[in-house]
């Protein structure tokens, strides 16, 4: 009987997530703004690998990000998502030059914001790293795969950065990259960091092209490490440039390489919220950057007296080194480590990180029970798939016999196989953000 009650409760939780947003939540996008909005994803219950890696539950007794506002300069953020209710401020839409960016046509900005601040929901393993923060959404693009969405000019993009700083956002997350140094953007970043005391976190871009080879150290068997052209705003002084890594800590192939890489974070099979409800897996440096923004928020909420340069230094110095050494153009100082950054104060004379974070405690009784449940679920799933395949085979055989009789068993027409659809989950951020290149900003 208890199992039946648990099953009913689980179904109820899933239905609540999949259902329409409550009237108390944010209003839908303004009429005519989203011409072809992205579909809402399905609810994913499993705990993604980045959430397992960082073990934020060990950090939250010390810091949750409370009191910190993180600006997300992106495609907007859908505040109607159940896990973002109450987390998202109105913000500003620079595409329409009007107040209100708490909606999203593409899900890109919603995914980025959820990695930072998504609330815990029973029955769902995905949650944000810094659930105490407030998200300030700033809409600068509505690009999505297969659409001709709009994007602001670099000059308006610079205004968006200044707006975030003037609205008292302590951290500005920029999950996009430019291939040119625009003076207006450089000045806006300098204003945010050096005048307003913000931390600017930017993805380094997904255009690794093996541009310029550099010789490996003498005696090394490694192939030459190749650097990519500078990516902005990641390459501006004092900006935290974030690279993307896989679960095995290898670099995501598209993640750019260069001196502008400061730290790394998960950037493949990263789960994020979609507009309206549900979740979707993503790939790219766009989704690595918010992990670093969330880590900065955790550090600053634990020790609000720190300067922005102090917080940035902690994130670099307390990162877990990848491949040995102090830093590299592939990974920067290594994988960001929120637990250590919150709990350790490294000396600026000693940038080498300490021991890895302690593994989470495991209750053997709970682990055994979970294993039994997983085994039972796998057996049921296999049996269900077998029954389904048998039914499909019988159906296909009947159709084949019926068609064969109709053609008097003569060969039918041979048709070319359809082209597989491109996987939208692994598109780099340039699909979503195609800001005009130099010379086309007018």
C-alpha cells in the first residue's frame, strides 16, 4: 500500500510540473513577440552529473547566494517556470527597448538562469547552485535554431551591461561571445568592474579552430596546444572567461583555447530549465559560465565584505587543476570548485589548490534500497520494451502482408531515407546570439 501511495505522489508531482503555470506566476510573453517560440521540454527527474559533482548541499549551510543579484544578459528568462518562481526580477528588454524581460522565446536564457538559481522540487534531481540569488533578466536576442531572430547591436549590448551594473547586480553573466573588440563593449565592461565593483563572467566561445600552434614544453609528449583568436568580452581585463569540460574533465571539443580562459565548468550534458516548464540537455560554454556565476554568488553571500577582485581570485586559486601545473590555455586554472571557494581563503602567493572536496556521505541502507528500486525499474523497463517491440513487429508484419497482397507481391518503389534532424540540444551559443560583426553595427 505504501508503494501505491508513493507512486500516486510521484505522479502528482510530475503532473504539477507539466501542468499549466499558476495564475500567480508571470504573465505569458507579450503578443507578437515570440513568433515561433521553442517548445517546452519534458520533466527530467534524474540528478545531472554537474549537480552530483558540486554537491551544493554541503555549501548551503554556509551560503546560498542570498542577498546577491545576478544579471543574465541573454534571451530573457521565463519566470513562469515552476523552479524559477519568485527568483526572477522584471528586468529590461533591449530588443524592444521596454521594461520586462521575464519571458523567453528560445529557452536559452531560462536554462542559464536555472543553472544558477533553480529551486529544489520534490522528485526532480536538477536544481540551481545558488538558490538564494535573484536573477535580473536582460534580453538582447531571440535567436534560435532555424529562425531569423533579432539581436541587438554591440552598442546596445554595451548599454545592457551598463544597465546591469546600475541595477546593483553584483555578478553579470554573459553567455555569448564576440569575435571583435568593440570600444563601447570594452568601456561598459570596465565601468561594471572598476566603477561599480561587479564581477563579469563570460563564456569563451565555441569556435575552437586550431588557429595558432604553440610548442609543448621540452620533453613533453603532448601535441602542440593551439590557441584561438581572442573572444570578447572574455578577453577583456578582469573578466572571468569560462571554458567547457565533459564529465571526464576533457575539454569540450568546441570550447575555445587561449590566454583569456580563466576557469572551467561543466559544458556538456548540462541540464537546464526550458521556457514554461520542463528541462533540456545543453552543450557549450554558454552553459559553463552560469556555474561560475553561481559560485561567485555563493562566495560573496558568505563574505559580503570581499571586493570583486578578491572573489574572482578565489575562484581561480581554489579551482581543481586539470592535467597538472598551475594553469593552461585549455582549462585556465581548472574546474571551478564552489565548496573550496566558499570555505577556503587562499593566499595570492600560493595559487595551487589543496585536496579535492570531500565526497558526500552515503547512507548504506538508503543506497541499498535505491539500488533495489533501480534494479526493479530496469527489469520493468526491459519487459515493457520487449512487449512493445513484439507488438510493433506483429503490426509491421501485418502491414507488409497487406501491402504485398495489394501489389500482387510485386516489388514496390524504393524511396530515399529521410535526413536525420539536427540535434538542437548541442548548438553553440552563436546560433542564439548572432550579434553583428564589426562594420555592420549601424
